[in-house]
C-alpha cells in the first residue's frame, strides 16, 4: 500500500476542494465495486452488493479532506492573512512552503512568522518568544509571504476564500524502525484501509452477508457535512468511521498496539454491540484491540449519530502518534485495520446487529 498511500498524501484536498483525492478514490475503488458514484455532497460512494438485501447495510466512512488554511484577506503588500480549516495550529505543521490554490494558478508561498532577531517593537513576533511574551504561536502571528503583487495574485485567482495547503515538498512518507511518518495520514491512511478492505473482499469466493457502502467523505474536518449527508441518504444500517486515533496515556492507547475501537467520543456514545463485535473481530484476527473512551475527538460516524442521521455508529481507529500534526503509525496498521473490517463483515452475524 506504500505507493498508494504516498499518492494519497501528496494530493491536495482542502475542505471543499477534494477533487484530486476524489479521483484517486474513484479509480482505486472501481475494480472491486459493483457501482461507484459521486453524490450531491461530493462524497465518493462505492457499493459492494450482497445477496441479502434484508440485512442492515454497512456504511464504512473515511474522509478525503485534510487540515488546511483559507485566505482571510490579501494585504496591500501581497502577503496573505490566513485562518485554519479544521483544528490546525501553525506549530503543528511548521513554518515553510505552502501551496496557494488559486482559481487559475497554484502558487508557492512561505508561511512565516518573521525574524527572531527582533525586540518588543515587533510585538507580534516578540510575544511568541518563550523568554519574552511567552504566548503560543497562533494564526494571528503568522502570514503567507507570496513574493507577488496584488495584481499578480488577482490574475492567479487568489482572493479571500482561496485554500492554502502544506506544500507537496513536505509530504514525503518517512519510514523508520517499523513505522511510517507523514502529515495527513489523517485521513489518507483510513482511505487506504477502505480500499484494501474492498480488495480483500473482492478476492474472496463467498458473497457478502450485507450490502457494504464505502463512503469517501467531504468536509469532515469542519463538521462532517459530507458524512452526515451520506448517512441520511444511504439505506439505513450501521455507520462505521475509520480514522486515525490518538495514542496517549489518558486513553490507555499505544501506537504499538492493535486497532483502537472507540466506545465514545466528544459527540456521542457509540453503539456498544457494534463496538464489541469490532473488538471481537480484532481478536479473531490475532490482534490486541484497544478499547477507548475518547475525549477531544469527533468523526463522521459520531456527527451522524449525534444529529440523528443514523441509528447506530461505531469508530475504528489506526493507532497514531501526534494526530493533527506530523503523524506516525506502525507499518502494518493499514493492513491490520482492513483485516478487522473483513473479519467483522464476513465472520460475524451481521443480522444480529439488529438485536
């Protein structure tokens, strides 16, 4: 999966502009699906049909959008003031090159704070110094230096509302000591899980016990509008989000452990029978599942359940270090999670989810 994951990570996919990621999902899902389409919210949906249409449908969701920035205003000197799209901080993603996705041209700029060799006169910089103002670096402190005039930016189609992404030069997968690190494993690694699940299901001779919808969603980082739309429009059943999951002492989770199965998060309490069956599926796969009650976390599934768009929801996570930053996971995490989903779908009694 390394080549596919690298392609997914390299693709720019800010909220509302997930086109490049969407095309990869459509291309990769098509050989294994009975039908693939894009719905009204821009989600890619791949249907794997079963022979039992009375069984509750299973909707597996992974989001296409990434944490990014949006132009708040263009300054007279051609610099850009930015706001985050999603829970993203400058310190997590670092200063350096960014891609400005203008309507007519994609430009390279540099996210910068300014010179550290300044005094209190340069208050915006001074207050971020640990031995001076001691304020955390935030979006009011940084700006994007474009090196272009306002006329040049206008010609490129750069205005308020233009998306800005971490530059492709900072998106190379790094392999070390049995782990892989990169920005935007959230949620490109989960997309790879869904595609690998489809491949494994397609390689089986036996049919599926229920219709399975692979849903590659839009806008998860800013409220999960794509996932909620799909949950409302698709046949009723169980919605399972696949995500990166925090590995911290407060949750009793480790990046070295097996897949994380969430029983709750900041928005909802997940369906316990479904979560229990995911834990059982992980155990049958020879893994050590990590049950967790997550705090500062949300997903397509929890948004859908909390808003009444779906009756039952669950969350399966790839154990990930430094979520919403430079993320790290075990090399085998994608295959492990796909194995859990396959085991859940084919070795358990799907009908019993209605009990």
